[in-house]
C-alpha cells in the first residue's frame, strides 16, 4: 500500500524530495548513500578529466598533489558514511581512485592496478574508510571527539589497555545495514587492532601504525 508523504503547510501541499543535501552529503530517502556515491564520482571524474588535459605539462609530483587536492579529498570527505555499503557502490569509488593512480603514474589501462597503488602507498577506498573511523575512535578514547560520539562507546574494565564492549545487536539486522552504525563498527574495529596500534600514545603515532597495519591487510606479501 502506497504511503502518502505529502504535508500541508499554510494551505500549500509540499512534496518530499527524493534526496537532501546536508553538509555537502547527499542523503536519499532510503539512506542507501547511492546518491552520495554518484555525486562523488561525478565531481571526481570531472576533476580527473581536467587534470588529464594538462597532464603532459606536469611532472609526477605535481600531478599527485593535484590528485590529492581535487580527487582524494572528494573520496575522503565524510567517507565514514559509506562504511558497509554493497561492493557495487564501493567499487565505483575504487574505480575513481584507480583512474587517479593511472593518471599519476601514466600506467596503461591494460596493466594491473594493485601494484601501482602499492607503489604510491595509497590505501584502497575500503581501507581508507576504516582508517577514518578508527581515527575518530582514537579521538573518543583520548577525549578529542564530540561528547555525542564518546557516549556511544562503552569501555571494558581492563586497566591494561582500552577496549570496548560490543553492543548486542539482533543477528537478523546484521544481514543488511545493522553493522554500519558507529556504535557497532567502531568497537569491533578497535578491538580487532593489534595491541601496539591501540596503545599508541599520540595521534600521529597512531595514524602511522594504523596505516602500516591496514597497508599490510590491503597488500599482503
């Protein structure tokens, strides 16, 4: 049965929009983030095209700086929101990063892209999302995150190291999007980190150790 979602306001019938923009993020009515992924891909593709037009005038270092400024920044913006999305959506973002890597290194389309990303020391899109969430989690541990995020996490009683209690979630909900909320994914990721990463005493050290750990996962030897 169809649901009438129109509302009356001062005698005017208002139709709900299929998507809405909040802080630059496109959110659709079903919260699938498909609109946001499409928006990111469009803007990043356009930036790729523009950089490609002047690539022959640039050296590799300058090209990489432009790629990070106009493409990587778009892929990373609010990227924690795309955690747990279906691979068909994440693959679209990964294709953009792959194209950027080819542009920087002048790699041909027929060449395998994974060694290219590894040589650039770029984490794949999925690992970059995990990196962002864990950086936010580190800040909640050390008092650098907003209180509304800190209140979502419950620490264990261990005095030797910081670990979080895993919230109870119905298994049925985990089949789809139940594991995407910060209060679910953050404890799971944090508790799964090696001890030396969790015990980093400052943010820069944590980021360095975390990237090394994620890099090994993304590019196993």
